[in-house]
């Protein structure tokens, strides 16, 4: 078979942070890149196998070679030279060769089943017996694994049955809704990849195959593209990114496939945490996409009539426009978008979307260069090296109470929340004449965390591995929020992401420190839900702090067996981006989206800032200061 060409990667999606890292020698890593929009971070996104190799193991097998693919063709999506299409590599599936060995039959079946040029896997089914063709479905599951050359021995001709097993490291799985789950996020996910083969008319055929698709890493890169879908942040003008893997379908086109994914609604981790203007919760609207194409300098998205109902109210039209323009941004390059209905102009007047009008819907919430704050001697200070870190005007009573664990809202003017030396989360505005008020009562509370809605959150550790999550909008009432998976653990940190939909948690359920990520259900009854391990417990591991850098990137400060490390993790992909050494004295971290530097606090009360030009930490406050924080995150 000819050597496979590498598929060109599409441009990165919107909101991708610029690459950066934090000093010290980088750990040696071996990234494997997806073929799709590569999210820039401190390293390019990779898939990280934990151990061994993939091989086909069977009893003795006959020696004959079956090509694992057909002709290699460079191609573009539907539309040829359409700017919405992207180049990709086609490998046409090859049918089974006569007298092929069991190992070669399985190898050919895997290659044919990975071909996106054959959506119904008609060629792959030729490797199956008649009964297996009726029972095997390529749509049940998709598992991605690392791969090497198969190994095996000849099989005696007198035997009529053979077993072939695919063994190796599972890198991840793709849910039915397109959500990718890295294997370290679900370490017990190990499918039974055993094949049974029998002879049919003297030829080996597969009589029992694992459900769904088993994709090598190369197949995965070639057949799928990573994109962010955007859904409404419940109740406010804002968006939440939801990353999916979109399969290439040459007969449909990438842009149409992407819009169709958007119409399907959010993936499982965000269900209940976000809203979609295309898919109201009551199911009253049914929208499908007919086509997506370029006409002059306008991208036309042609929907079925349901879009008229979805965009009837002005607020719904704005929400729909924001979702569509942000989702298509990697393909449309900021072109205007026109919404049409069954090939006709939108009823009443043309419906055009200017993406620039919806930039403020950003999931990262913060814009420009947000200010940072810290506490010193019981007073709130504005972290500003140009003006000497002035005291923020406020109530003089702040000098009588010592606060720790500062958090800053994104209100105008901002509010600050902090822990007092006894018990409780106290809040005040940064403008003069705003006294401290206790919003949350409790014992052993975690550092407070603001969300984009104006709620402050904290977790009370009520006993040995017992915790309760609280939120409050003002001083009149605190509300306990159900959080299955946290209530029987010791929660050490709880951070709401800037998009208001996701949470990150440091907890210990008796097996050591771990980082969990989940979401906040705001639409179907309040709950912290869908918690899963981003960083599982590990012997000797201590996780000191976490901070959201942007809506999908979490910084984690960890004591490993040998070093203190500062590691960015992609929450949407479930993988680490790069590991860098952090200064040993650093105890806390804070970050913000874009080019804003990372801040750190030390046990000695220093405030540090990462200087990329010097590739090191620079001291802004020499001592006696609390941990610095940016708004939210």
C-alpha cells in the first residue's frame, strides 16, 4: 500500500490562547497531534498513551498480505474550491483479498471501517459473515488507540475457526454526541477487542467483531476535525464553548456537518448547563440545515422553516446569531452570514449576521487587560506596578478584620469576597461606602469563587471527607447546591470557570488529591454535575492550587515526587498541554485569558508575575501580601 500523506490541519478555532510556558527545563514529552484545529496553549494538543503498543494477537495464521487501504487521493470537501471546504486525505477502502489470513482480514477490516469515504461501511462489511453484517454497527462507539505492525503465526489449513485480539493502549473514546474523552479521564475504559473468524466458502470472514469503530491514531487524525460549538450561557448574553469531533463526510461538507452538530445541542458534560436558541428545552422548535455555501463575500446558511420560529423574538435572534457566528468562525473567516429559509430570503427582511457585533459574547468574559487585586494588612490593594499598588478605597473597618482567600467579581464596579479569620465568606464592593457583609456561613470554607452571574461560591468541609457546596447572591440567603461526588470527599478548592458553566475542584476521597471537572446545571434544577477526574490520584502527589486561564484551560500547581510543577490542562480535551517547573516557593496561582501574565503568591507573602521576555518570575510585592487574583476564574 502507498504511504499515507499527512492531512493538513485547519486553522485554530477562536479564542485559542497564544503559546506560553513558565520557565525551567521542559519535561520531555512525545505529542501526537490530532488532525483538526490545533488549540494553541503551551504545547500543541496531543494524545498521550500510558504504556505499550497495539498489536494483533492470534493463534497461528496463514501468511498473505492484504493492503490496509486503497488509492490515496488528495481532495477537498463538497464544493471543490469553496472557501468553506478544507483539504483532506482520502484512502479508499479495499475489499478482502482471496486467501487472506485471519490477521490480514482483521487488519483490512479495521482500515476499511475507518474510511470516511464509505459512510455506511459497505466495504468493511465484506469482511464479515452474513450474520455479522446484520448485527455489527459502525455507529455504536468509536475507540482510538495507538498502533504498530501486527504480529502472528501461520494457522493450519485444517482449522475452521480463529481468534484475533487487538491489544494496546486506548487513547480515548468518542461519544455518540461527538464528545472526545481521553483515556486518562476514564482509565477503566477498555473495550473487548476480540474478533472471531470462521471460514465461509474457503475464505476467512469475521463472525463476531467489537461494536463500533476501532480507530488508530492516524485514522482518527485523518477522519475527524476538532471544533468548538457555542451555546448560550443560561440567562445572560454570553456563550460557552463545547468541543466536538466532527467526522469528515465528503458528500455533506464540513461546514454543513458543523452546523448540524450545533443543531443537535450540547454534549453530555454540558447538558443542563447551557441553552441553545436552535433547540428550546420544551422541544417546540425543530430546525435542520439544508446547505451551507459561499455567495460572493457572504456565507449562506440555509435552514428549514423551524429557524423562523427559533428567531421569532429579538433576544432569541441575537442568541441564535451569536451561536452561529462563533461556531462557524474558523471556516468563515469573519465573513457576514445570511440566514435563509428553504432557499428563500428570511421572511419579512433579509437576515444578516455581522460576527463583530457578537464579540462580547466571548466565553472568556474578560476583555482587554483586566486588573488584579491582593490583600495586605487587611486592606484591598490594586496590583499596579505603575502606581505602586495603591489601596482600593473602601470601608475603614477592613483594618479591623483580617481576611484571606480573596476573589473578585466582574461587576462594574467590582465586588470582592474573602474569608475571615473565624468563619464565613464576606463580600463588599470596591467603591467607597460599601461595608463588608457575610454572605456565606460555614466552617473550613474554601476560597470563594465568583461566577459571571454575580453568585459567590464556597465549599464547607463539615467533617472527615464530608463537604457541602454553597452559593449566595447577596447577604440575605445562602443556598446549598447538590453535588454528587463531592459530598463524600474533602474539597480543598472549588473554582467556577469564567463561562459560568464549568467547575474545577481539588478533592480527596481517601485515595489522595485529585482534580475533578464538571458543570453547573442551571436549567433543570441547581446541581454540580457530570464530575470526572481530570487528574486522578497518584501516590506522592499533592495538588496545591488551580486557576482558570480561559474558558477551557485550567492551570494546576502540583507537587510531584521531585518538583513543583505548573501545568495547563485542556478541560474540553481532557489532556495536559505542557508541564513546566514552577518556583519552589509558589503556593497559589491566578491567570486570565489572552496575553495577560500569570500571577503567583508565595508562603512569604510575595506577589510574583511571569515575565515571558525574561523567562522567569518577577517580584511585584516583596512580602506580607495575600495571594493575587484576577476577576473570576
